[in-house]
């Protein structure tokens, strides 16, 4: 029996936004973020994050960086592109290859009275190969909570590292 080919479902985009103020200068904060090797520090150890690209990695627009992570114990490769880079105010990393159907993470930094305001905006979608009936369940039960945990971990790290508060 031959089944008709089905078109992959359209991607359903999701947004995650976080902001945090730390008592550190814009220059100090951006310097930390523009060093890709620091990603291992702000990623929960359970994800087994490591940079595969030769280090040190010079941040610049157009830079492609290869990583490996573990999801559910399975090793995964992640390739990202720095698609926009305007020090010390923002940069954007976009997934070229990895676990998501779409991933665009915008990092913004602003000087403020209490130091530096850091803003994250992630626009993401699950892979089109996940059936639409399962997509919502997989997102709400696994993907969104996992991303929230990662950003909660980062919030605590930044608070400790920059002598501030989480939230």
C-alpha cells in the first residue's frame, strides 16, 4: 500500500522573554557575553554543553559557532550564526542546525541607574517533523519548561557572578 506524501506542518513560533538588571557596567557585562566560551558557565551542567569550534572564538557578525549539547542524554550538534553584532548594545544568534525548527536569540544590553539591563528575546519553533497533534503537548510539557529552567539557571548565575539579584 502506498500512502500519499504529506506536507510538513507549518512551524508554530513561540517567544520567551527575560530581563534582568545587574550592578555592573555595560562594558563588563558585554565583555562577558561576547566570549562564547562563557556559554558553558551559563548552561546547566546536565546539558553537557561544549564548544566544538576551535577556541578562542572571536565574536563578530557572520561568525558560525559549533556546539554540542545533550538532550535527554542524547548528544546533539548545534550550529549557530551571529547574524547581528553591535557591541556593546546587542547581538543575535540564530540556529543554522540543531534541535529546533527555528531559533533566533536576541541579546540586548542597556546602561541604567542600577548597572546594566540585560534583555533576552528568543523566537523559536519546534521541528516541522513533530506531528501537529503532538507539537502543543511536547512544547507545553517539555520544551517550554526546559527553556524556562535554563533561563532560571542563567538568572541565578548572573546574580552571583555580577553580585546582583535574580529577577
